[in-house]
């Protein structure tokens, strides 16, 4: 439930943003969770794309999901086209509420992200000029990982946060990677 609640809240905000600004009209965005609801084939003020056949036939620019559904999507043959289409275009992977990914759940998510990286890399061809050796060596390939948290504080020292992000995403982050705020 909490995972779907967060995704649903973000989907509502994203649908309002995309449908409320004509200059964003070409951006496709979908919500792919285990929750049933109205099936939408286009982004509108009513919500994001939820029709799985549409999502599978044309991977959206933005896909909101949760780690449980991502796990299912990586296992199901019917979802492989999403990864094939996204192998070179997927640029960012955002984990919201990053502070919740600790302990066993953090380990599960960390391994899940590595499986995502392997799935995407399986569609890279040898000698493709878009892919470097460094891309191939990174767990997530060409994807830039992003983590957000309103409660994972740095107490003036972001090293603990950055170490945690390195553990989950499998790559180092320097001090400039932490963006903080003060109230």
C-alpha cells in the first residue's frame, strides 16, 4: 500500500503538470503498479497512461513504478520489450523516499537495480559507439541514479549519505553529488 500511495500521488502531480502545459504535451508518462484502476492510453488531467499494452508497445518517457513491480517486470517475458526499447534511452532512475531502502529491503533493491542494469545491457550490441567500456562496467550502465529523501539528513557531513547511495547503486559518489537544503 505505501508504495502504491506514493506512486499514485506522484502520478497525479505529473499528470497535472504534463496536461497543464502544452509545451510538455509530447512527453509520455505511465504508471505501472499492481493496483487496478481505470485503463488510460494517453496522459490527461485524469491521469497517466496505465494500459499495459500501450506501455509495452511504446515505452514511455517516464515510468512510475515501485520496486515490487519492477521485479515482476524484469521477470515477465511480456515486459521485455520495455527494456529493449529503453536500453539506450533510459537516462535516470529515481528512488524516492531513499531513507526507506535500508537493511534487507536495501539489499533487495540494490540487487534489483543490478538486474535492471543487466537487462538493459543485454540489448547493447558489441561495437555500439553509444556505449563505452565505462558504461559496460557500471552496474546501471548509462543510467544516472538519483535518490531523494526528506529525512535522510547529512548533519553537515554528506559522507554517510553518499556511502549509503554507493552501496545501493553500486558506484561511487563524490561530495558534489549531495544536494541538501536548510530550513
